[in-house]
C-alpha cells in the first residue's frame, strides 16, 4: 500500500485476486473513461467498454436529474452486488484527529463482478467525493464531453471554445 492518503476523508480499498489495492483514481481519469464511453470509443475489451458506457450514463443522468431519491435508489441497487469488508487502517496510512485508527471499507472484486456494478461503484465514489459539483458538459455540438470546471465554463478545452467561435461567425456570415 502506498502512503499518500493525507487530506483524504474517505479511503477506498479494493481486493482483487487476493491482493489489496488503494483505489486512488482521480476524478479526471474517471471522466476520461466516461468520455470514451460517450463516444463509443473502444477501451480494448468489451468488459471495459461496458464500464465506460455505464459511467457516461450515470454522469448524464446526474446532470439531468441531480441527486433525487429515485437516482439514489437506482445507484444503490446497482452497487448492491459489490461486497465490502471492513478494514482498520494504521494511523500512518490514514491520519486521524482522535489519534485512533479509522475505518475503511474494502470492495471485493472478483471474476463474477459485473461491469455495470463496477461502473456504479466508481460513479458512487465520484459522487460522495463532492467533485461532481464542478461537473459540466462541453457545449460544443459534437463534443459534449464531460469535464470539471468553474460555473461559467462552457467548453472542455480551448480548442472547443475556438471551434465554437468559428462556427458562430460562419453562421453569422452566411445569414447575411
Ligand atoms: Zn469539447
């Protein structure tokens, strides 16, 4: 296990093939996967493709309806099949205000874990991290990628911003 968990309120661990890993993907990485799912870009395996596609569906739905009770019901049933077990982490790994070790929960991933459940599990981590406060979708037609940005951000990149301006100008010119 890596020792880089300070400032992390929640620690996610997962076990796969008998090994324990710290789940420390950045929100940006997950969004990148979701964007691949959005564009139907193949991730290399059908299993991953399903994860990516499902991630993008969760994000879309989150942007459309927000965290409603129905949304949480569906999310909870999607993650239900993933089993978690409890871990008590040493203080040097997860510092605590009280000076006593804290809880962490470890997901048990195995061959029977469905990609849909993995996607929901990943999405749920994004959701509880609070990062989705900054979730946006690029407003350039044909891009529409997910990204994290300030409230006024409209495009996922400078490229998309200038493409938008060019398209707008062209529209204006042709309507003259
Ligand atoms: Zn874009």
